[in-house]
C-alpha cells in the first residue's frame, strides 16, 4: 500500500525542496504533473526527478490540456501523439514507475462512439508498444473515451495499458442535483465497472469535490462524509485488486485556496486509517 503526493507546475520551480517536503509529510513518493509551460517554455529538472526515483516512488502525469488522443480528426490525434511522445522521451530519463494520461476528445461526434473508441485504442496500443514505462489511462468525465460508459471498451481494445481510477471523475458521471449520498454514488460507480477494468487497475486518484449546481468541482479537501466514501472506495480497490497505489490529488481547501501535498498529512493519516 503506497500513497503519493501530487506536484504541479509552481511546486516544480524548486523540485528538490518540494519533493523532499512531500516525503517528509509521510508520502511514499510523488506523482509529478507535467503541464504547460513545462516542456515548452521552461526546462524540466529531470535530474531532480531521477534522483528522487532512486529512493522513492515516482509517477508522472503527462500533459492533458489541449491534448486530444481520442480525436476523430487524424491531424489533431497525430499532433497530440507527437507531443506526448516528446514528453515521454524527455521524462523517461527520470525512470518513473508509470506515465498516466487522459484519452479524451471534446468532439460530440465521439460521445460513446465505438469508432472513436477503436481509434483511441489503436493510438494507445502504438504508444504502449513504443514505451518501456507502463502507460496508464485515467478515468475522466466527458464524451469519450475514459468515462464510465467507455473505459471498459477502451481497455478491452487497447493492448499493454493500465487504468487509473479517478473516483471523483466517475462520480461526476452519475451525480444528479440533490443526491449527496456519496457512499451510495461511489458504490454505484464501482459496481458499474466491468471486470476487465478491475483487472487493469494500476493506481487511483482521490480527492474531494464541491457541488456547484448540477456539477461537481474536483480536487477539493474532502469533508468528513466524502472521506468516509473515499476510504470505502479504497477498501474496494484492495479487495478487487489485492494492491493499492493512491495519489492524493487535493489542490484546494474548502474555500478554494491552494494547498500543497506536504500540507495534507492529517488527511493522509485519516484516509489510511483502517485500510
């Protein structure tokens, strides 16, 4: 059982300090998110990441903004794949345990479309065959191809890839305004996932969420009722997979103020208690 902190752009301005603070806070390692302007306007300190991975668990979240690996437009899909390949070629030198990415598109044409799922799966398979480090697909909300309706179909078609279960993203798929039975919604999601997804789970992302009208805003510090639901979710993961690698993707407190992974020690202890 391992718990990782999550580091984003500003925290990587001084990666040695941020990574050190994260493990001192009680985490077993870190998932580093590489997002614009990293890769494009500012050089990534791969040496710092490499030094860290020699002693601790390192995962890397590949870019996701403007990244459309499931696009039905070949030029967009191939351009995205080229960008992801460039990121991997730079970051693979750090020897991470995994790369996690989103397989999405904003195209309404691809709303649960079997053709788009097959195209996205072929793209993923190509990427996995080219990359020695494990490629992991994160569950996402949206038209395609990592949502509750499509993640199983995508994993059935793709070869050599794993799954990252982001429970809040999946709860957003089934949430209806006024329904705040979080344990019930989490159970609904976990029972809806097909066996092929459970067999492919490599890690989970957990965080709280805030209700705004009919939608869920993710990455908040979870209130107590969500902590209970998240702990129940992690127990289910352990029961179904026999392992647990979890990233705390909590970036904001209940008022929307930024939080750092090294400020999450109390939440880490509370989530891990009794697992």
